[in-house]
C-alpha cells in the first residue's frame, strides 16, 4: 500500500477513536484533550513496540505505520491543522463583546505573551545555561493558551459572560502573537544572526500589520464571492475553507507577513460582516462546519502529537524534569503577574470592569496549553535546519509542559472552583429552588385532582401524593419566599434580562428580525445581564444609561460625517437604532406581561410591582427616543414599521403552510412551492430601505427664515459658508462657559436652551450661539438637541464676514440676541 493510503486509513480510524472518547470525557468530567493525550501515549507506546514488525499485524500494523507517517511531518501540523483551529476561534467569538473588552484582551494576550516569553526564556536560561534564543523560542512555544477547559467551567458556574470572552479573546490573540514571535525566533536560530534590539520589534510589527491587512482584504474578497453563490451552503463552506488556507499560505510563503494573523483577522472580519451579509441559516451552517473542522484538527493534533511525544520523551533526562518544573513555575508566575499585577492597573483607570479575585485565580490556573503549543513544538522538532540538541530540548520540554498542565491543572480546576465555593447554590438560589418546587407542586396537585375527576378516581388520591398536597397547602396559605427584598428584586431583574435575551433570539429564529439587529440586541442584553449580576438594580440603571449614550460606532459615524461629509455610516446607524428601539419596545411589552403572570407568584406582589415600575421607566425612555427619531424621519419610521409587520405576516403564513401540510391538506410539492415563494418575499422584506438624512445644503438654507430673502445665487454663496451637521437626541451642542467658535441655524429638529428659569425650546428655522460671537464672551447657556437635529454651522470667522457683507442680517441677529439677553 502506498504511504498516502496508509495515512488516510490511520486518520480515519483515529477519528473514530477520538469520537468514542467524547462521551467518556463527559462522564468523567475532564477535558477531552486529557483523554486524547492518554490515548495518544498509549498508541505511541504500542507503536514503538511494534516498530519494524508492522507487517505481521495486518490492518493494525498499517494503522500504526500510517499514524507515525502523519505524525512526523511538521508541514502537516502547520499547514493542515493550524488554520482550522485559528479560523474557528475567530469565527465563533462574539465580536462585539470582544471589542468591548479589547483593552483587557490585548493586555492579557499580547502583553502577557511577551511577559511569558521573557520570564520563561530568562528562567530557563538561568537554570540550564542554554542559549538565550533557544530559551526564548521555548517561551514562545509555551505561551499560547487553550481556553476550552476554563471556559467550560466558567459557563458552568454562571460566571459573567465577559470572563469567557476574556479567556477566548486572550487565546485568540496570544496564538497570533506567539506564533509570529516563534517564526522570527526560528529565523534567528536558523540563520545564526543575532538581531539588534530594534530589528525583531520592527519585523514583528511589519508581520503583524501586514497580516492584519491581508486578512481584511481576503475576507472581503471571500464575501464578494460568497454573496454571488446564490445561497449555496456547500459553496459557502468551501469558500471559507479556501479563505483560511489561502490567507495562511499566501501570508507565510508569498508575502512574508504573518499568516497566522491573516487567518485570525480574516475570521474576525467574516464574523463581523458575515451576519449581516448572509442568511441566518447559512451563518449557522457555516459555524457548524467550522466546529467540525476544528474538532478534527484539535483531536488529531493531540493524538498524533502524543504518539510522537512517546518517541521524543524516550530521550528524557532528570535535568529535563527540573527544567520543566522551573518552566512551570515561571509560566504560571508570569500569568499571575499579568492578572494580579497589570490587570488591576487597567481596572484602576476604568479601562476594564473589575474582575473578582476568585475568577482571576481561575483564569490563571486555567491557562492550560493545548494543540497550538504542541503543534509548534513539533514544528520546531521537525525543522532539520535547527541543531539536533535544540530540537530535542525544545520538543521534550514543551511536550512535558503541556502534559503537566493537562494532568495537574485540568483535573484540579474543578476542585479549585469548589474551594472558592463558586459552584454552591447560594442562599438566593436555595430559597428560589424551594419556592419554585412549591409552585410546581401546587400546580401539579390541581391538575392531578382534575384528572382524577375525569377518571372517577377516589377523592383521597391526594393522600398518595403528599408532597404535592404539601405544596398546594403552602401556596394557598399565602406563604412567601424566604428572601430579603433586595435579593428578590435583583433575582427578578436577572430573570427578566435573561428572558429578554431569549425573546430576541426567538424573534431571530422566526426570522422576524435580521441577524444583524438580533446580534446587537443580544449583545446589549448580555451586557445588561452582566451589570445586573454585579450591581443589581443600580447596575440595571447604569447599563440603560450607557445604552442611551452614543456608543463608539455612533461616535465614529458622526465623526466621519462631520469630517469627511460621509452620510452613509451615520444613516445606517440611525436606521439600526430605529429598528432596535422598535424591537426592544415590543419585547418590553411582552416582559411586562410575563412579569405580571409569573413574577408575582414567585417573588411576591411588591417585587413584581417594583419590576413593573423599572420596565415602565425603560419603556418611557424608549418611547422618548423613538419619538425623537420619528420627529425627523417619520416616513422612515412608517416604512420600517410596515416592513416589520410584513415579516410577521410571512412568519404566520409559513406556520399556516406547515400546519396544512401536517394535516395532509396540501401535497409536499405544493408546500415546497409555497415556501419557495415565501422565501422570495422574505428576502424582499429583509432588504432594509436606506435612510435618507436629507442634508442638501440649499434645501436646508431655504428653511431658515433669516435667509429667506436671498436670491438663488446668494443662497449658494451663503451655503458655502455653512456646514451641515447632524446631532443626536441628548447630545450637547453648546456648553455653557466655553469660548464661542461658531453659531448654529436649525434646519430641522428641536434644540433646548438650558436656562436657570427653565428650558427654552428652539425649533426649525431658529438660531443659537450668536451671543458669544457678538459679545466675545463665554457661552451663556447649554444647548442640547431634543430630537435629531439638522444644523447649519457657521464658523466665527465666516460669521464676521457674513455680518460685514449683510447689514440686514446683522441687524436681525443682533436684535434677537438683545431680546435673549433680556
Ligand atoms: P451663546 O451664549 O453663544 O451660547 C448659548 C446660547 O443659548 C446663546 O448664545 C443663545 O443663542 C441661546 N440663548 C441664551 N438665552 C436664551 C433665551 N432666553 N432664549 C433663547 N435662546 C437663548
């Protein structure tokens, strides 16, 4: 048999073996990778024992021969298995949450990688006296982390979601940083050039930035192709597989930028843009495919590496063990240094929300090393341009270290969690559990009694189900839950937030909202859940306040509009805001019902009332915001509303067809036809019309009475002095006490002048900000946009020019200013 056939046979059988381990890992509650390592070592030992005699064992012999053939090829590790690992990590991460936590993630990932490389390299160099670059290479290899185990546990104990994002994001970027450093160090060692201090830094930067650009460009090309495939899921999967490998190889071999970074960035770009460009089911299918590929890559790397490790570890000496012990302490010490030394600095400056010490410890201890470390070690091992002793040293130490994290850290994560009591039901949970049980028993008891009547069963049936009756008795005697008020409210809020999130997802599943909108809403809901979990009612209020404030996207869009006159990003954001507010509004109405029906029973009426008040307040805020937008873009609001209804109608229609088919009233063919037609309408209804800002300068100028007397030529002359500007509800346009640099005319919308004796509203056609310019004094009041305002801004210099040229206008403005001064 040829080598390739044997290799395929080996991989096929290996896939079966690794799958069988899945339920075992689940049962034993240990990470899958630990079992893979055990199996791999067992296979490796068996393989070593069979060496030279494989012929005698037929299929089994071929299996081992194939495994060894695949295992020793470093190209396989790097080029076949690495891209799926990195691409999936980038594709499945929650990109918006990632951006929220960016400072912490970058600190943990990039800074931590360099700290780890430095500390590990230094310590190992001091302990062994081996060349510092070899030690740094080892540091780079062992500085990547595998987050799967710790994320699993964080989810299990219901830790705030941002902690999983921290761990996932860290792993994603530290892979990129570590592999890029690894490549540079290999170069240094192979070519025996000792770089000067600045060169590696510059190299690194070039590789990194180049990789980022390559990733972005290729992802856009891939999206362009994908959108022309007519919705084919198989095509989509194939293009993205192509994308991952092309990004890697093009970067690495042709353009000499970091292929790893290119893959990660390509995946992140796809994760950002994909949801809005692809159909929900396509997106799901894509993630599914990549999870599958990742599973294969991850399992096979581990298995094959463990097999090779047996051979590598044959050369093990006592001093290796001492070195690994030193490395272990150095690596985890470096990690603790970052989390307990550097992260608090960011916390202090408010760049990240504080992380509980117990969770920090979990994250430090959960820094297991996984497939990427193993793959890098084997790549170094297989590089025959490195001296043999370096290859052996690096491979032995890195492999032992991975095994140490797998056999020391992985099994102790859960006990650590127990030690911190992160797993215990706290007092709230216990009280709630009791209450929920009583409620369900009471409800079941009532139902059983009804059923008993139907069957004509004896009345004392109740005696045979004492716990149900006890529940019923407790409920009817008006018993209350044993929890203090503030805990009840906090719990109620958490439940409402979780429900809110579910309702968004449900709407998305029903295709009545787009994935893009659903993503934004779910991310906001997650943020709300996190805040409520940490700060209760105050957290809820705080999160909502942040929600009202303009987020980063809005600020960037506004800036693009003001600086370059780009309308599209701003219009898109406004359209998004419209839709999210409308959906939020309808969901809150549902929450109000839910609160009335379920929360009152569970937590008591006073709590339900308080929750009702909170929801109501929120509803009013949303209504206000919607009104502020509708004031300006009423037609658009109508269109979006109509489109929304259309989507709901389509959903109901689809459900109706399902029902008719279920009743055999229509044939499968007719059903398929109907659904097909519906799909077209669905696509039509999903196409959101563009929002027109309506910022044509001449039209805006004409709306200001002061300029009403101008002839057509003059309008454009004045127009040249003015700049159109959009301000959003609540945004401050003029700040009391500041120096005046411009005045404003309101072409559309309403602004409020905040005065001591009360607010004065200025509507379309009015102007403000003239007093400071005329009198060369600081602004005498704050002026805030009430709805969306379209303003014309006149800079101080042009103001003087205009007034000099047009005495009539000067007079008019001065007289208004005089009145205002009163
Ligand atoms: P300025 O002082 O430049 O900045 C604040 C602006 O608020 C001020 O110019 C006026 O344009 C406006 N303003 C101040 N007082 C009144 C008022 N009583 N009625 C309407 N607008 C006012």
